[in-house]
C-alpha cells in the first residue's frame, strides 16, 4: 500500500504542443508500480489550457477547484468543483481555465499503459 500527500509530489510543467500554463503532479503512476491506473492532478494558471486533442483511451476527470470549461467540437461546457467528466477514447477535448485571476485544478485518471 502506498499513502502520500499531494505536497510530497513535485509539480512539473506540461511539455506538450498546445498546452499553455499547465502543470501536472503524478500522484500515483509508473514510479509507484501502480499496475493499472495513473492518477494525475493538473493545475491550469489563469487562462491556461491543455491542448485540444484526442487519444486512444478513455479517461476520467474530477474538477477540484476553479472555473473550467471542457472544450468539445460542439462548444464549451462549463464545469465546476465536484463535477466529473468521462472522456471516451478518440473524443476531441480540452480543459480550459476560464478565470483570468485564479488557478483551476482537476484530477485525471488514465490507464497506466498510456501514462506519460
């Protein structure tokens, strides 16, 4: 069993084309020998966003803090702390902080085989 606190995990910038002012903490993942899932917490600076992208796996997201919009081909969908989002495989999406003054955070779970 592994138990740790978020303040024990380093935040690193997301180095992915299209990402703007995004940091990630890998709370549980390959370095913990997690066999199936990776748990990550993303922090978006004011007006920051992940890339608009797709991938070959589903992932589950829980909004932790801030004002976030999930960007889809059909438009932006506002979400709030406590909301959850299921992004299906190959579904185009982006997470965008709609505040220009406060950070926003969300937790994301992905299959360990796809954790980068």
